């Protein structure tokens, strides 16, 4: 590795760590106004965020776009609920491609009773004997709901095929069945959107190294993830066949360029919003009722031994 390559690797790792810091900042903003939070980010000496390289301005722009898009997602959620739409969004891609990060930003400020995430574990012995799509059907939305699948029935065309968990006859039957299955969903009134998060060989390598060396992210690495790294070319061939055979007019694939995590999130959210003719739903004015007070009411103290120790 040349000195220039080493410097580039160090810089990319630094940006990865900064991205983790930004995730914490996004969550912290739950407790204060967006405008006040942006003002804090905009201070050149605040949080050590200014590095004189233009990265500070990029981060500020990212947050501004993200919060604007999340406001629009709230409008979309209200519209889906008001008009009783049924929405299914599939997130597929290689390990460490950024699917989870995008899903987190989409759902971060939405009502979990309206917008929920489905991330199924490996099928059990009983599920392996079912019709292949059967385990996914119970998670489909009712009217006024949005369901995001963090990996979906396309496991059969990807990980199951590459890792040898199913035979080629099973894969061929999947390719025959899935277009009609998805057309059935669309005919039933479901809006089906499919995203493939695409990253380069080098970017996946870097992200895996980041997970290996970050104790807070090591849980994201499973033996299957590590094996997928070795079988990069096998996953590439499987992906190419999958996109070719399941890209249908009723439910086309949309590819998200995901080497830059933040741009990928913003582009994906904006594209998602563009798929709907949503509008802001007018809400009735909310009035906080006065608390009733009764002279015979007395609040009884909680025994001291029931309190959680205040160590912080």
C-alpha cells in the first residue's frame, strides 16, 4: 500500500467514525427543536465539527436535507393513513450496503403503528415446508399502513442461492412465481417499491473493517456476512440474474448508489416521496384539556426501595 493509499484509507475510516457520531446527534435531536439543533451544528467551534476542509459544510447540508425530508415523510405517513393506502417497500443489497441506515432514517420520526419494519430471521423447520411466500404474507399491510422489509422474499434469489440453502429448481420456481405474486399484491391495492443498495467491492471491504474494529458494531457481523465477503462474485452473478428476471412494470427495481451513505439515504428518501401524490392532511386543532382536581384525591408516596438508584 502506497503512502497515498494509506492516507486515503485513514481519511475514509475517519469519515466512517464521524458518520457514527452523526447518528447519535440525529437521535439527540429528538429532545430539542430541529432549528436549535441545526444552529448548534452551524457553530464553527461546536462539537469539534469544523475541520476546515469543507466536510463541516457537507455535514450541515446533510442534516438540513435530512430533516426537511423527514418532515415530508410525516406528511406522507398522514396521507397514507388518511387515504387508507397500503404500502410495501423492500430493501435489498449486499451486507453493509446501508439498508439499515436508510430504514432507520425513514422510520425515525414516524408512528410505529403506521410504519413498521419487518426483518425476519432464518426460517425454522416448519417454515421451510411452507409455500415459500407464506411466511411473508402475514406481515403485509392493512389499509393505512406502511411496511418496510429489511430483506424480503428475495433471499431466495440471493443468500439462499449463493450459500446453497436451496436447489436450482427452487430458484427457478421462485423466478416463475415472484412476478405473479407481486402482480397479485399490486392488483390487491398494495403499492410495492423495491430498492437495491449498490456498493463497490472496496467500500464493502472498508465497512467490514470498521465493524471488526468497533466493539459497538461487531454485533452486525455474522458468520454469514463474512462468508458473503468471500463469495462477492457469486453474489454479483445472483444479483444480476435477479434484477433481470424480476424487474417488472408493476414493481420495478430501483438501484441506490450507496458508496456514500448519507447521499444514499437522502436520494432514497426523496425518491420514495416522489412515488406518491401525497399532500399535507389538515389536522383538527389540538387543545389540551384542563386537569380535573378533586379535594379528596391524595397522591401516595412511592416507597424509597422501589426507586432505581440515581447513579448519574
